[in-house]
C-alpha cells in the first residue's frame, strides 16, 4: 500500500492552500494583541510596582533598593524606623492589600506585615498605611504609619535631651524605642515618633 500524499504535503494536511490564510491571519492578530499588552505601564500600574518593590526590598534587607523609592527628605528616617527589620525582628510576609488614589499625584497603599521578634515565636500582624506621591514619572513614599495591629514593628527615636535635662519621656534621648499604640477608633489618627 502506498503512503497517503496528504501527510507529505503540509498544505493538504491543513485543508489545501486556502486553509493557510486563516492561520496566518490568526497569528498576525495574536501578535498585534500581544504587542499592545507590552506598552508602557500606566501611572497606577507603576505605583503598584513601586509599592511592591519598596516593601519587598525592605523585607529582605535591601535598603539600597527600598530607599530609592523613598522621598529624599525622609530617607534617613525611613532607614532608622526599619532598622530592626532583620536584626531584632524577622518579617515573615508583606502583603499589599489595597491601593487608593487620593488625587492624581497622591495615593495610599495598605500593607499588612506579619513578623515576630527574633527571641520569640509569637507571630504578630501590623497594618500600615503608606502614602506615595508622584514626582515626574515615578512614585515616592513620603509617609508611613501604623493603622492597626501589633506595635513594635518600627523603632522610633526619642526626643533628644538638652545638656543637663532629661528627655520628656525620662529616657536618655538618643536610643530607639517602640512606637506608641494606634489612636482609638473614632479619634483622628495621630502618628508617633518619626512618622514622615
């Protein structure tokens, strides 16, 4: 028996040469749709990328990457507040739970952080509100505060004492301490320590 000629000729396997035209058209359509998806990100997409990169880099101790997304006037404060991450406490997970545009150039990102102290096994959860502003083409973090959950995620500076005086809280004045608990519900949020 002789082998079928259809298997040896691709145009017959596809239904003749006319069957090739729809395949070429479908391939061209798919390529053009895929090219449209590869355009530059919108400002809202870029905000999500920056917030994710900032929080993930901070979680893993990559302050060089994280600080590049923090406004220059608060970079030192950001590094001081997160100084205990990886040293005194371990951050287990950082999850972005919401993004809300306040206005076209300001946004608030909700973040949930799960962590525990190095010398304990008790897992704590803290909710944060981070505010970003758009400067040119990129977004920068300019404010971060705890909105709910366990205190102690951040270290904040005590007010410095003047020579011969005790600091207002009775401490030496230059060491770091845990942040204050959040404001009770129904009252205006007041941030403590080095909130920027």
